[in-house]
């Protein structure tokens, strides 16, 4: 088993002892993304919908750097400090994903890094090149 570190400047740089993603064979494990602007490494300004979009954009950048796209995500974990925002996640997710949707968990948490209200991580399976 060979682990390949995935790194892209199109997504926020790791702010701790982790990689943006790790690829093992055709499986990619994407680290949690929060609503950081990759250019400034600051939290984007705006409401929770702006934050959710930034998180999906960050996940997409890492997915693409891994050789895939959001459509290749098979498992998505959503962490929210306020579960009343879950309908907003569903609405915005529908703009980034089409069926078949990934398996998903939504978890209410007490706090997230940098005081944000949303974080997401994912597992992606890359298709064989001839089908990509």
C-alpha cells in the first residue's frame, strides 16, 4: 500500500498536522474543510450559506487535485454547530451534486476550528482512467 499526499494551492493549506488528502490506490480520503479562502487563509465573510458554498468549493479543489471531482465522492460527513442549518446544506448540496448522491452523515457538534459553523470531509473513489 502506497500513500500519496495530495496538495493544492486551490484549497486552504493544512493548518495542523494533516494533509489536504491522502490517496491510496483509487481511494482518496479528503480532510475536513472549513470556510477558509485559500488565497487569504481567512474565514470568508457572509452567512452560513456562503460558508457552506466555500466548504464545497474547497472540497472540489482537493477532489480535482486528486484526479477526481465531487461526483466521485462516495461518503460525505457534515459537521454543524447548529443543526437548524441542515436544510441549507441540503439545498446547496443539490447545486454541487447530482444523483446518485454520496452516502452522508450530518453531525451536530459543540464547536469547530476557528469558531466556524460548518466543516465537511469526504471519501472519494476514483474511476479507472478509461471511464473518467
